[in-house]
C-alpha cells in the first residue's frame, strides 16, 4: 500500500496540531465533534444541580424525581 497525499496531510496535521490555539481548534472542528470525545461525566463536572437540569421540561423533571424517589424507596 502506497503512502498517499491524504496520508501525508493527516500525518502533517497530527504532527502540528499542538501549534493551534484552542480558538483555532474550535473554528476548525464543530463543537459537537469535540464534545463527542469528552465523556458525559467529564462535561458535567463543576456544574451545579440547577445547571445540570436546565432545559428539561416540567414533565421530564417530574419523571426524574419520581424515578429517584422509587430508587430511594420513598415513593
């Protein structure tokens, strides 16, 4: 198998990736792709419970609360 131009470009990029700033990386790679590489637990680190629940509907919050109560045996 021969070494292609695509192989060279990938190798060159990987070799020089550390020269890019975080802003360069954000502009080059969609944020969704970057987040795929970070486990959910890591993404949630440091967030308050309120921030973690933000965006959930009342129905979703009620369902989660009911499930939590069941797990704790108080529902």
